[in-house]
């Protein structure tokens, strides 16, 4: 209630039905005739003085008080008219976009042993998980799912808007849980299957890998063709630096670091992205990976903002109604007291 009674700044309001504001022109006309009606009322007392003497009985400053009373009444009537025009308060803050539907996104992540390479800190897998969570934090109204693959693939989390749960699943993801290898086609095909029956019109897969396809029953290009037929855009990301990298290896003597050369099939990843209307990116460190996700975020946000849903905010006439009631009550009481005493 305190916020309602503070003040009214008309320049901070917009009106859904501004045609009612034309009634403001009638306010001074109404008050003029009301004043004449009261001021011309005849009293019952009979005086035997001259006209000058009669005028001297009237306290001159009372006229200014009467004008003030009608100013109060004018404010009260105007406040009710503003309320009829359905006012809505707005601010100079950045607009908040609302959408009827978000984008359906599946992050398909390679979690094979090579993702433990330490050219990213602490390794490729942990860096990829962290940046994916940052990407999720920046999305609004989207359903996001998580598919992981090595030599096989499985859905770790179906598409959901429960981002906290999704990030918990990503945190718990580790390598070595399924058959070893890199089944890019299976990872992509599993992601396509998760999007196949979804009702959202815009569908995206972010496929991240650091190797070459060497496992799986479906070829990567066949999976890309499935994605294309379902109007799914696939963004592919190749993770890792050129040359040899340190990868932890389990031996009878414990885990040791061993240098190995990991090759990324960039030509294949480019074809997958091109066939589905997406883009291929190469990440050589965590900063470039973060920049890639930011680019994808901006591209998909623009696509979403191209068809925003216009939602009419509820109008808020409370301040105008409260001020109108208070000022009219005060104005009518003062009008009766001043004009009656001034007759």
C-alpha cells in the first residue's frame, strides 16, 4: 500500500485505452457549471446594507481557497479518467522477452578416454562440462537434454527445463562407463531420436567430440541426414589442440601420463554441420570453447527473438483510483463548508 500511495509520474505510464483521456476536456467544463450552481444559490438572510457593504462581509482570500478546492476536485475526476484508460507502469530497464516456446536443444558430448587429455584444464572433459553448464545458465524457456557417447551412446538426461537437475547430471558424468571408442554417428543419432517427437518447432543439437568415428552401427552422415529430415540444426565442435597431448593411462603400476596424438575428423564434422544448416567450430582451449558456445547462444537467441509472443501486461489503476477517491472526498467536503459559509 505504501508503494501505491507514494506518487504518480504520468510520464512513467502507458495507457492501453487512451481514448478515455479525451474525457479530461470535460473536467473544467463540469467544474465550471458546478461552481456556478453553488455560487448562485440564494440565501435566506435579508440584509439592509449597500452592495459595497455586502461585499465587505465576504472574506476575500476565501475565493482563492475555493479555487484550490476545485483544483482538488479536478485532480480527483482526472485520476478516475486515467484509471479508465488502463494505465500500466513501465521503467527504463532492459525489456524482458517472453516466448510462447523455447528451443529444444540436445548437447551430445564425447566422453571417451581421449577427452581426459590435459591440453584443457584440468582436462578436455571437465572443461567441456563446465562450459556446457554456463551455456545452460544463459538460456531461457528452452528444453535442454544431454546425450553422451563413447563406443556406444545413451541419454543421460532427456530434454528438460529443470536446469538444476540437468547440471547435476553433467557434473556426475565420467568417462569409462560404457564401451570404449568414439561412435559419432551413434551419438548424433541418439540425440536426433530424443528430438524426434518433441512439439517445439526449433530443434538444435550441439555435437562435441575430439576424435574420429570408429564405432557404432550408424554412420555420422546417415545420422546427419536423419537430423536434416527432422529440421534439426547441428552445430559441431572439434575439441583439442594439434599434435601430441598428455592423456592419463591406467597401468599395472597405477595411472601415468602418456603422450598420444589425437586426430579430429574436421572434414566429417564440417559436412555434418553443413548438411543440417549448422556450423563447425574448432576449440583449441577453454576460452575458445566458451566463445563457441557464446556464438551458438547468440545465433539461436536471434532465431528465437524473431518470433516473440506479445503479452499484454496487466493494467494497474490502483494509484489513480485511491488518489481519486481521497481527493474527491476532500474536495466535496471543503466545497460544502466553504461555499455554504461564504453564501
